[in-house]
């Protein structure tokens, strides 16, 4: 995978890739067109580049590193498909695929100009010029050939002569129709675009490598609504909790990766059933989890799209998993050996080799210990800030608050710090770090985009990978959540009051009476102190 690079004499990230050895000299001078969809604050754009003798390079037209990374991935995929097509030879397009490709151009051209089309005579002239090419093959090739090649290049397709000829005819008709639509717009007619309905959606094109169907994301072609776009639009309108929006987007992205396209209109009930069956086949999720955590969020987004006339129907409606929960082969808590392995590695985190940021090393050092003595969810710890720690009536505590990031219950809670963490120097570490985030670097210009994962989530994910790397790799225990289960196990074993446990870990109270009043820091510390120190050196 190519990553954004910095070229000399420019600060804008660029894409750079070597031409495969077997194609060097054969593709030199070939023009490629790579369409980039809108991403974040950056509008959609198309890059036109020329293949060199040994490499291709071009600007990614953004200074945003996240957008640059996304565009680099799109460019990589585009060129890989192009190279595969050049190796395997031209492919044949069906008539429907030819018309669909012409429709991609039609929708993009109309969308680009219809808000402010200009003078009507421009489109009258264009329509007449295209009509003149109806019975003149030479004029058709000279005028429509560049348009056809532009569309093929945008999809990294190498086609046979018959397919290219058919596409030129389809492009002639699409340009004529587009001129007619824009002529109506220029004259003040913004009624429904019935012409666009004649073009089928680009659901699949032939793969240059095998000739099999290759799904093409609608977001990359300009056709139809994308599933990812529906999820973001749903979030903007409904304004759910940040965690809920993040979970819905995660599910949508997982589904898009499974079906290999992002065209909301092309999703079928069979696609959803196949995804559900694949989740069941993995054998790690209960039917209840598949329904609640996967099918319901997907159905919610699709149902919103249907209700808001973005798509015709909800293909996930009524699809549910009804299997039994997979058998559990072990407890969900860490064993004493696993806990010791992690905590020992945490004590030595700063001595570990490798190129790791200070914040990541600090997370390895302190987050496992904080989880072990509080039972908190790992993301609740990784999002902590220095200002969340304080001494209250002689008791050191930290406050888990929605102000720092997502909290499952949306309710703040105060957690006492175990004496062993005081002995290890946690308050001194917090003091040295200041009031800001403890375990990630907060960029001064970071946008508060609710569709983007909180950086604390990234830290939590990297911690999970680190736990696996150091040897706690049993797939039947979660690498971070195992602390929450172990904490509750130890609380029962050492007689920590049940009500205190609920306050500390943020569980829902069993009855109304338990929801009244608060627990003092001193009272909670008295209970937490019943837990013996882990004694890891």
C-alpha cells in the first residue's frame, strides 16, 4: 500500500508509485484519471496524471493528512486495477454496463452545472453539435472518443474496440440528453430529471484481472446515494450520542467492506443475509449480539434512507439471526497469569524498544493498572485528562465524564484511586502532564467532527494489539475488557460492597432506592482498599 509522501519544493502530500517491472516502457505516457469523492471538508476532485517510465506521481490536492491517506488508498486501488487490466488484456462491456458508464458522466456533468447553468444558447449549441455527429462515424470518433476514454480512465478499464465504439455512441446520447436537461435548467425549469432514470446504476463492472464482476463504489463514480453518506446524514439529523453514531458508522463500514461497494441503491436483501450468515459462521457472536450490534444499526440507517426518499426500500428489514449463543470455553476475566503478564509489561513499557510516541508508552504504563483497580472501560481511561484527577478531602480520585469523551451511560462518576497506584507515582505523572489529555496528543486544530472516532479509541485499539503481542492471545478473552470482569470478580472475592461496585464501574442500580444520593470518595476508597495490591514487580 502506497502512503502519502512529501515531494521536494512542496508541502502538499503527494502520491508516488513505481510502475511494475513487466509494464515499464509499455505504459509510458498513458494518461490516468482518478476521481476522488468528497471527504471531510474537501470537495470531490479528479486528478489527471501521466505514467512515467518507472513511476507515477501526483499531488493529492489536500493538506489534511486523513484526506491524503484516504485519497492515497483510492489511487492505489485504481492503479492496481489498471495494471491488472493492462496485463490481462481488454475486456468486453455489456450493453447495460455501457449505458451505466454513460450515465455516470451524465449525472456528474449535470450536477456540476445545474445550480448555475448560464445562458441557454450554450446548451442549444452543444445539443446541435452532438446531433450533427449522428450520421458521421469520423466525427463521432473524433468528438466522442475523448469523452469515452475519459470515462474508461476514471474506472481504470481497458476495453475491446467494440465496447469503446458502443461507449462513444452512448456518450453521444448522454451529452445530448445532458445538454437538454441543462437547457431546461437555464430557462428556469428545475422539475424532476426524468432523463436520469433511464441510466442503470453502476453496480458492477468487469474486473480487468479475471473478467468477473467488480463492484464500483457509487461514491467514486458520482452515482446514487452511498451507504456511508446515509449514515452520516442520519447522524446529522438525529444527533445521537457520539458513541452511538460511532458504532453505527463502524457497522456501516464493515458491511461496505463485506459487499465491496458503497452503493446504497444496489444493496439487496441477499447481501444482508449473506453478511448475517458470515457473522454467524465466525462462531464468536451470539445471535442477540448480531441482531443488536450489527443488523439493527444497519437497518436503522437504511430505514432512514427509505423514509427520506434517498433509497427505494430497506433491504435489511425483517432479517434477523436466530441461532444459539456460542458455547463459552472459559471465564471472561483475565487469569492471574494473564493479569501478571500485562501488568509486568506495563511497568517496563518505557523501556520497550521501537518508535512509539510518549503518549502511547504512557498508555501502556498506566492504563492497564487503572483498569485493574477500577473496572472502568478502557476508552473511559484512555480519554482521561489531567484535570479529571483531583484530591477530595484527602482522597485521590479521577472523574469519568462525558466532557472528556463518550461514556456509555452518559453519566459522570467519581472513582477512587487505589493506594497501590498512589505508591507507584500516578499523581506525580498526572501533575507532570498538566490538565490536557494524558494518553493521546490533542492537535490544536482537531475538528470536533462527530463522525470521526475519538483519538482515545485509537489508543484503546493499539493497547489491545499490544496485549496480544506480549502473549495474552486467547481469543476467548477480550484484551482490554478482561479487566472489567476481573475487577468484579475480585470485588466479590474480597467483600467489596455491592452498591460501591455499582458506583465505581458505572453499572445500573438494581432498584430505585440505590439511585438516590451519592457515594463519598472516602466511602468508595474504603471499599476499593479491600482489594490487595497485585504485587507485580
